[in-house]
C-alpha cells in the first residue's frame, strides 16, 4: 500500500509538471477597447499587442525578423483599415461609420493603439451596440476588455469580451457610473486567471519551493516573491518605472533556467532562496504588469488604483491556491529518502529545459 501511495504521489506531481509544459508561457492574448460617450460623438481607442495584429497585417516588409520604425509607420494605414473592418458600432440598430480613418500609434511595450471617432446621429439615440468581430479570427481564448465612460469620465460599463461573447449593448439613456465593486471583481478574476495560466511564473515558483520540507520555509519564499512582484507591478502600473518586454520576458525565462540548474547543483538546500525569490520576483512583477499595459490600464482617468489592487490580489489568491495543492506533494516526496533525490533532479532538469525553450522562443525564435 505504501509503494502504491508513493507511486501515486509521483504520478500526480508529474501530471502537474506536464500540464505546465504543455501550454503557452502566458495566457491567451489580451486587448482592450476604451469608449468615451460624449454629447454628440463617441471616441474609441482599440489597443492590441503587435503580435496579435501582425498575423493579419504583416509589418516586417524586408523579412529581416525586425520591425523598424519606418516599417511601423508604413503599416499604419493597413492596421487602421483592419480594425475599422472588424470594429462595428450601431446606433438604434443602424451601423455608423467613423468620421475619419483610424489614427494608429505605438507605445514602447509592443502595443498598437487605434483611435476612431464616430458622430452620433441627431435622431433619438437610445441604444449603442458594439461588436468586436476581430475576436472571431484571433486565437480561441483571446479576451478583450471593454471600458465605457460618460462625458464626466465616469465608468459606466466594464466587461470582458471573448469569441463567444463579442458584443456589448450600451443604454444611451442611462449613462450612470457603475460601482467600484464591479471593477474590483473584474480585475480580481483576471489576476487569478493570469497566475493560474501563467505557466512560466508558476514553474519558477515551483522550482523555488522544490527544496522545502515544511511550512515556514515555503511561506518565507512565497512571501518574498509576493512582496517583490507587488512592488514592481505597482511601479509599472502607476507608470513610475518600466522595463521593456523585450528584456523582461527573456529574463523571466532565464530565471527559470537558473533555479532549475541551482537545484541540481546545490541539491536539497533552501538557504538563500528567500533573497533569490525576492530578486527575481522583481522582474516577474514587470511581467505581470504587461497584462495591464495590454489592457491599456495606465492612466488615472481609468482609476488605476482599484484595478491594480484587485489584479494583484487575484494573483496572490491564485498563487496561494496552487501552492496549497502542490506543496503537500513536494513535502511528501522530499521527506522520503528513496524519492527525494530523484524527484529533485528529474523535475529540476525539466524546469530548466522549459526555461531554455521559452528563452529561445522569446529571443532567437
């Protein structure tokens, strides 16, 4: 019976590890639509990650694997047309067209912003329908946050669209601000989803925790990681300090490689892991902040503090749930002489290999 129990534990841990390696390093794509409803017009901004658009509107015209500033400028008309064809607004059931071609701009975080202005008809405008047809051609699982504000810059609607739910209806006769609680819950759920499907962050944390045998060492590591990524998430979310994603994403992969190799070299020894979790956690926080940037959440106009707080709380909630599931298995295997060394070596090697794969994927590939 004991042998059967040990085999079952090993199998469960391997299933968790394989599940981590079979998905992408990040959750499905995120994008956003911000809508300002003014007395006689509707201003919209659609924000996408460049990689989401490039599949439909290639930008690397000389095929040198790099997109220059000149190539970005040349791609603006095609991007504007692509979004105009996929982004539909209707008033009282009748489609309305933008008054001018979309204005395209880029930021330093590999995002494209497309601004449209629509004229509200003079007739009695009772209902505004938004349909994001682009979601139908993006990879399944792509989510698009919609934020609607009235003329006083108060949020009246905040929702998340996906392929199966790609439209939203706005009552133009009732533009009352919605509650802060709705925003809090929305970003709390997003934070939980991000960490639970953020396989690179989970694999890094799993590698750190593999050398623990009991509750308090694990708590110290998780706490240091939490404090660190909360600091940099707040700094980036408040636009006080940022690092480019071209540096952050490969570096996160490198931290995974390092932790796996250190496990193999040092063995079952948690000393110093707290500072390692804190130092590398600072960079992982910039990775978490990338989600808020993709949603174009970075301005005081949108009430950044509530989304930032609830998103971070969601990350911590998901992190605690995953740790509560995995840690008993880790301790059970680490505290048995016949399984501890093999478990640490095999899983650490797998962790390092996944880190190498993600590093190559985010650089040369």
